């Protein structure tokens, strides 16, 4: 990745779920992928809001959806949606992975816990 580009199309995703939620035993609503390094974090509706936290601590300004069938980019700098290049596979979580997920860690009152 060049210093002028916040996108590295060759960076693979860090996994199929939110890196921090997986580490800590948490759960997520939807997943986002850092366009610079491939970090998978949970969306701002999720309890952990790890995608935005990652952007804040690393300075990586662009994320893309990691949900099947979604191909948008979001830029934290101007809070706008954009189109962008295809990234290294996989481009989304597995199609059979539920949202919220993972299924065995989602509490019964999950809707009340969303932001």
C-alpha cells in the first residue's frame, strides 16, 4: 500500500468475524473490513463498535462492508459512502454465518443491546 492510498486491495481479511469480539467472547450485528489492513470489526450498531475503534487507533480511514452482497465503502474522514476496488478474498463473511453472530454467543435480548 502506498502512503497516499488508504486502500490495500491485497490485504486479506483478519478472519470471518470481528477480531476483538472473537478474542473477548463477544458478539456482533454486522461486520466491517478495514480497506488498509483487512481488520474485521463490528459495526457501530454492535455493542463493541470495534470497526470504528480500529479506525480511530490506527488512522485507517476507509472501511467496507464484510456482509454478503454489499460492496460499499465508507470514509470516516468525511462520513461519506464511496465505491472502491475489489479486495482480496473472501469479500464477505460466510453466507451461512448469521447476523447477529456468532449464533452461540448472541444473547436473547440482543435487540435491546444494539446502538
